[in-house]
């Protein structure tokens, strides 16, 4: 079941919706506040560095980790790190 974006904004305010090709389609309101520069339309892997699991350098590799925990870090300053679920 897919949740509407407004439900995601409430339930998971730091969410990121990514297309199968890796483009960021939308971000939650808290994430948008933390990074006021435009995130939508950019490649997910240009914005975030996947720290764990190591070696995930493509969306195909990343999609194989659906439902699993990731350790991410913003590529731009400040390089905030956080945990996420794919």
C-alpha cells in the first residue's frame, strides 16, 4: 500500500521519495528545513553518501536493500549522518 505524500509528511517528516532511476521526487518538511537548497529533481546519490552497507554506489545496488537499515551522510556541509530505512 502506498501512502499519500501528505501522510508521509506527518508520519515520517524526514522521508525522501526516490524514483527507480534515483531522482528525488519529494522530501518531508523536516528534511526540507534542514536542507533549504532544492533537493527534488536531484540524484539521491549526489545528495547522500551511503556509509553502510559499504560499496553501494548505484541505485540498482541500493534498491536491493529495500526494507533494511542504511547509514547515510549528506555530501554537502554540514555532513550530518543519520540512519534510514530503504
